[in-house]
C-alpha cells in the first residue's frame, strides 16, 4: 500500500457491526461478566476494558493505526503532546539521571525539561548534529537522547541515523519528536529511533479541534535492566517491557489518557493527512 492507502486502512480492525471507522465509546466505565474478570482487566492481567483512564476502544483504534503507520510494536495515546513527551521520558529516566537533547526544541519541551530538574532529572543541551559535542555530553548517568526530526521553530533537520548510531553505541535509546515531519514525510523508527513521539494536535489531527499526543515504541531496543532499574520488574514482558511499565504506572497513574472523542477526530484527520501534507509542503 502507498502512504495514502495506508492512512485509510493500516491498523484498522473491523468492528463487530461492520463499521469502517471505530465508533466513539464515550463511556468512563465498562461492565464485565464478573467482578473477578473486571479485577483482572484493571490489573492488566487480562484483555478488555474497565475504565477509560486505563484504556478505551476508540483510543485503542487510534493507537493501532499510528503503530502500523510508524512501523512500531505498540503505541500509547495521551491527552497532549507534552503528556506524551513526559511519559516517554519518565518511563526510563529516574531522579539522578540525565537526558542529552538537541538545543533546537519546541519551547514547551524546554519548559518541561526545566520542570524535570525539580525531580532530579538533568538535561544536557547540545547543538543539533554537532557530533563532537554530543559524544562529549555522555556520562554514566545518561539514559536517553532526545531530538526533533525537524526543529520547531528553527526548521533544522536532524541526521537521525547518525544520532541513533551514537546513542546505541552508548546503549541508550533515541527518543524522536516527529511532530513537524509526521509519518507522511519520515518514518523515524525505520531510521534508527527507538521511541517516536507525535503531538497529534497538529498535522495528524489537521483541524485544530483536539489536543493530543502519542508515543510509539519500536520494540527493538535492548534495555539493560541493571542500568534501567525502573524497567526491571517488567522484564518478563520482553520487548514490551517499556510499554508495559507505562501502561501499569506513569501513563495510567498521571491520568494522561486521551478522550475518546478526540481519538475519533484524530482518526478522521489521519485520512486526509497525505493530501494536506503534500499541499503544506
């Protein structure tokens, strides 16, 4: 399928009644056949839905479509792009640890990284594509590298493959904010990024009617559980450990869930993303 066909069909699961677009499950809670089954779902020991803060069928439909388009293993849709970045970082970086980031960033992300300093997480900024400075910024506390595919608002372009090579040589993942490019222009996971974040409020939605963000994980990064101690209790999930931790902790506990209506509107936006991006470019 070419990109415009994928935008219509990739990751779409046929609904029970044949709907070609997932309906809006505008419900806070979901009933199950027994209290025992509901308990297992709430504790993530069984498939299903119990509470929209934890999961919702309309949101899942949006997540599945983005996962397929990005070529990832799984996605988590959040209430905003900032919530997605925060969860992507806190899933692997703990107090006393550090991030290396391109200095060419969206202002809101810089503000977030400044806020994280209050929790003992330090960001070391480097000039984008300055390989010597990037190498020099690593130390034994570095846990992630962060960059934007196309800087907002500077419009500088990151050499993602080179940056991923350096990050992986130091055994840390590359988190890539692909908001400005979108998957229409660039598939970050195919070029070495391990985690891709999109503020879907922007080009993905395309109609300025919803605030949202989404994290997509490749499933390919091999986390050292001695180094990433926060993931150690999830290692039984194998390549899904990173997503499993977010689903069981930060994402659900911080209430960063995406509203079902916004997930539905994002799916409508996806269907015209290719046409809009071509014109906008």
